[in-house]
């Protein structure tokens, strides 16, 4: 668990070629509000245009079990369903991993 009692998930996506800008717009406008409505905080987000990648991290207060429970509620929520409704497939591959801080 993170030092401030938050659990962080690193989310790495390979975006379908030509869809990165549209993905980022959709993510900002619809995904972030849906996530924050369920208690998630965005830790950071980066686009890598040269490789069509999008890397970001979300966190919630609590341990890994708390994260998984909140993530399950989010996954079946009307907010998430609304955010994804009618959207084309823009994520080619996704890698989702709970991470631990190591300090610098």
C-alpha cells in the first residue's frame, strides 16, 4: 500500500493508431468524472504519441482489497456504462497492475 494509505493502479494502454487524441479527449471528459464519482484519484497521466501509448495511474484510499471492491463497483456502475456507451474501440491492449512506492 502507498505511504499515505492509498492503493495505486498503473494503467498502460496501447491505443489504436490514429485514435490517441480522441482517446485523451474522451478520457478527460467522461472517464475521469466517472472514476472520481467512485472515489478514485488520478495520480498522473501521460501520452506517448510516438508509440500510441497512454499511461496513467489511479488510486483509492485503503488497501488492495478496498481498491478491488471499489473497482468492481465502478466496473458495474451506471457512470461507467454511460462513459463507454457508443464509444468506438480505441484501446488495442491494456496492462493493469497494482504498484508499490519505492521512494527515490
